[in-house]
C-alpha cells in the first residue's frame, strides 16, 4: 500500500463525493464483521468504506487502488456464509449497494440491474408481472444479485429446474482490477457458445473483477403446491429422496428436510402435535394449480410408499405455515439450550450417498472428545438439491481462541466430509475458507490455474486479497 | 451514600449485562435491515449496524457522538423486531436500542440528542415535551362542556388526551371530534384537569427514571379519580399504559378509541348515518399496529362510515412503513448523513398517492402532524388530505 488513510480518503472523496466515503469506526466494524461467531479485532477493519454510485465511479476507485496497490474487498450485503466480505488486508471496502438501477424488459424476457439490488426486490417486481427469478436464497431479503451471481448460487432451488445463475445470466458488466470496464454476453435469450467471457466472472467470487451490472433471464412463475412427509429418522428421508429421481416423478422446485432434533425443538416452539421424528417438505410446481396439485399428490404418495409415517398435501394454510415455521426456525436452534455461538456447514453428497451422509451428520458430535464434541449439532437442509446443512451451536462464553479453534475444526470436518462423500460446496462458494478443500479435491494443478488467471487479470492482487489464499 | 453508589453501580452493571446478553444473541444475518425506515445504502444505519455499534461500543469502550447519533436515529417502529421474529433469532431490537439509550443517557452522559435535552426537561417541569403552560392543557375543551374526571364526578370513562393532542392546534381536532362522538353516544366521560405526559416518549429517549416517575404519578391520579376505564387517541400513551406501566393489569381497562368506538357501534350506542363519499386509505401508526397489534379495529371503523371507499396501501398492517417521528425523533433532526425524517414521511405519503385515495387516514397525532408536513413539502395538499379517523367519523354523525 503506497498511501496512508488520510490520503486515501481525500482521493476517494474526489471520486465519489464526500458523503460516500466513511472512516467512522462503527462503519468500518460493520463492514468487517460477519456471521462468524468470534468478534473482529481492530486489525481486521478496512481503512475506509466507499459507496460508489455507478460503474464509472467503481472503475475510478479500482484504478486508483491498483495504482497505489491498495486491497479492495467487494461488499454486497454482508450475508456471505463463506465470509468473503471480511477484509483480510484492510484497505478499501467497496460497497455495491448504490448500484441499484433496475429495469424489466418483458419483450426481451430479461431484466437488467445494478449489482446492489436485492434478490427480494427482483423477486417481488418479477412476481408482480407473473414471472420468477431462478434464485431463492435464505437471505433473499438482503442478499444482493451481485453476490449471488458472484458465487453462482441458486440457493434452495433444485439445480436441474432452472440451473445455476451461470445458465441464466445473459450479460455482466465488469470493472477489471486494472480499472477498465468491459461488457460481456448478449441481449438475446440465445447465449453465446464457445468463448463467452461472462462465464469467467460468474462464480469467480469477486477475485477477477467487480460485477456492476447484470442482465438475467426470468421464467413464468409456476403455480406451486407443498407436501409434507414425516419419517422416523432423517436417514429414511435420505433413502426416499435418493430413490425419488429414479421414479421419474414430476420435478420438484424445492425439497427441504429437518432432522429429528430440530423437529423436536420446532414442534415444541410452535406447540405442534406432529408425528415424532424427522420432516420433509417439498414444493411441486405446475402450469396451473391443478397441475401442481396433481404433481404434489404424486410426491406425497411416493413419500408414503418410501417409508413416511404420514404424508399429505399442504392444502390447509395454517398447517402449511406451521410446517414452514419449523423449517424456518433454524436460526433459533441452540437457543433452547442457551447456546449463542454457532456455525453452519454444507455437505453435498451424490444421491446414492445421501442416507449414509445424513446418518453420519446426524450423530456427528457423539463420542467425540474434541471441541466439536462439546457443541450441539442440528441437521437440516435442501434435500431435493442434495444439500445437507449442519448447524453447530456452542456457548458464547467460550474464549475467542476457543471459538476460532472450533470454527477451524468444523471447517476441517466439512472438508473431510465433502472429500469422503465426493461432495462440493454447492450453495455458498469455494473461497476463502474452502481453499484447503478445493486444493485437496481438485489438486494443486487446478488451484494453480485459478492463481494464474488471477495473476493475469489482477497483477497487484488487489481484489478480495486473501480469499484465494484461504486466509481467515 | 456509599450504599446508594453501590446500588447504582449494581443497576448499571445489570443494564450493561442484560444489554450484552441480548447483543451476543444476534446472528448478524442482516435481514433486520430490510424495510428499516432509517436504513439507507449503509449497513451501519440499519438495526444490525446499530446493534453491532452498541456491542463494539461497549466492548471497546467507544462511547462517542457517532454511537449516540446511531442509537438515537431509530424510530422504534419495530419493523426489525417483526422481521427478526419471523426469520431469525427473535431479538427484542427496539428494547435493546432503548436500553442502550438509557446507558448513554444515565451512565455515559452522552445521550440524549442535544435537541432532546430540553424536551426531557419540559416533560419533567411542565408535564409536556413542548414546555407549554400546564394550565393551557385543557384549553381545547373550552365551550365543549367536557367534564373533569374526579372522585366526585365519578365518570365511567377517562379520555386521556395526550400532549400533542392537547397543545398542537391541528391535533386538537382529534380531541374535539372524539369528545363530540363520545357525547353523541351518551358516554359518561371526562378528562383530567391536571393531565400530564404519559412518559412514553421519555422512555423512548432513554429517560427511564422520568418515565417511571410519570407512570407512578399518573397511576396515582387515575386511582384518586376512581378511573377504571381509559380511552385515548394517542397510540404512544396507549402502548405505555397497556404494556409498560407497572401494575397495568390492576383492573384498569385501556382502549384506543378505534376499539372503543367499534364497541359502541356494536352496542347500538353510536350510529354513523351521514354518507361520506370519499376514497380513503389508512396508515397504521407503529405504536397502535405493530407494537399493540391493533390492525383490524381501525379498518372496521373506517368501513362502517357510509359511503367511504377504502383501499389499502401496498405496505399495510404488520408491514406498514413508519412515518418517521417515533422514538423521540419528533424533537430532533438526525445529523447529516443519516436519513432525515422528511425522507421517511415523504416515502410513506407517496405510497398513499399510489392508491389514488383522496384522504390518508391515521389514528395518531404524531403521524397526523408528520404526514401532513410531508404532503405540504411535496406541494400535494390538493391531492391528498391527512386526517384522523375521528374527523371522518364526525362528518358522518
């Protein structure tokens, strides 16, 4: 870094205006703090937070940072669960929140928007016109489209319905680490074959450029009908879903599950008298409500045949609300035992390994003498997308070092499980904490290729510095 | 003296401990920032940002003006509380912010906001935030033949008017219209000759001690006048009386007028007969709606006025946006860089314009004042009138 904070602030204010450059300690804390259970320290804070209002201002900031070799961490809404927005080398945190342009082009069948627009806003606007966004993340109220496209996540949705964002993004505008602005892609719903630079940036987790504008296809909003099934164990749910695809049932949009322990907590919280055990919820779709209902009935029948104690279509709005309430209660697990520290992981096993992976995760803390053994684990996830989440809760009173250690142990456990079950990080991205997993799974040659691409586009390693290196 | 100091230290420690206990429960999911009226493009300006600022402020001993400005910027509308309850850890965020204000005011002596200092003094000395003469509090009732509630008069219902409605000329219409309606229904009601502030706004600004003093004084006054039933048109006082006053369940029934008047219509004591052919919409006051969960009664009352065409705004009931003046913001404008109250109010009236209604109804003097100013600021007084439900009802008597 060639300049100090004062000089940096002066220059940035000239580029984006005084109101959009902040050095207040609480601002810097908020843009450094993540949902990691341990607190940030003074050395974790960025030197300055900048809020550019358009691609040209972003380009000015990045060009300046590149010239002065100042690290730049891109920040959408801070909902990342891989903690990519935490600055590893101070410098500038660049918020995309003011990139909030939004326009639907119904004739073209796409929308175009700034990277800072939230998933909820896009979903709401599309739904008003009878369309849907092929992304549904749990943090949709705050998560930005720029963040989702950067990690290429479709969230809870089944990958094979609409695909990942890389299949639906038609174009991205990118500010390169050297400050040039490039346009990619197409205005046609027919995307380019062969070399399409757009694909290089979607899922690059912000290390190759700053995405400032996105053009993306949308779909007619399907009618949906939900189904619930109660099983004795979560493992049985794994068996059922591993089999479901081979039965060629009408594809579901979303399939969620909640393990025995989580159900117990949820049922108690809501005073529900559901059958003891684990619960699966699916969302069937159709062009009409009748289509969706027929498809849902087929799923309910199948799940019953596959071992569910009880399964039925959720036609009663009150029961439907209660069922989803149990699933959405996830953020409160651990609270019933007074545990306030927490960390979640994801394991994405191939279908045949689902039951075994569920069984292992469901008993993951048992018989362990390490720190993980001292946590309380809660298993849930997007079973339809073969995505298993496990939330580890532990006392907040643990020391920072102890928390850091348990976090490392849990990340290491996630790595080992994904290696063992041939899984990937399917929801949240690969950097920074998953770098050891990536290197082990794909090897040093693959990892080296990414480093070379990074070096080529970002010679001074200014963008999201430390993420590709796997720094905490 | 030493005992008193020790007692105070213990209280302060307990406040800090309970604050910290709530703060560490935050999952930092950021979802509470959604729809927060004071949150702009900066994460720091939303509930999660304020929450983290308090946490690190306490942890790093950074009790600065910047922290105070953030903590006092909240309108206490509780939109974040509803979101956190629905999708996250159900944190009592407004309670956290009010406790932080108490900490900043009582212990750290950097609260409240400079403009609010005199407001608290006025409440203490003159019984109202504006420092108006106490003897003029009931002036609005002159010539209306409204009784004073006392042991001797033994009225069935106390109409608690509230500070804004007592003194603000625009809000006085609420008192006059409500009195007219109650009289028409034959209700034996009275007002307090020495009514004073409920203390609700003092609590919002972190002056819990003043709130407790006023609560005690008011409860004593109610008891001395033999009051068993209170009706008010001020949702802030309504919330404090029904949910914050000590011994509030001690046989004292508290109603907002929207609840009471519906009951009177049900019991055939009140009839609305004149047609009022107006297209109207309704703004849910935060302290009546989200905080007290009174959503249906105002709507029911509006729909009972013959001729009225009622339309909802896109954001209504639990999801209603705030007018921007709660939480003590009535008496201060946040420093540069933070979202101004006018911006919040203008956003809300623009939602009303989208309904093509002629009248935006509300049931709170604060909202009434704020939204009226916003319409004036937008030069749209000819397109949209802001009035209280009582005014529309009075037209129908």
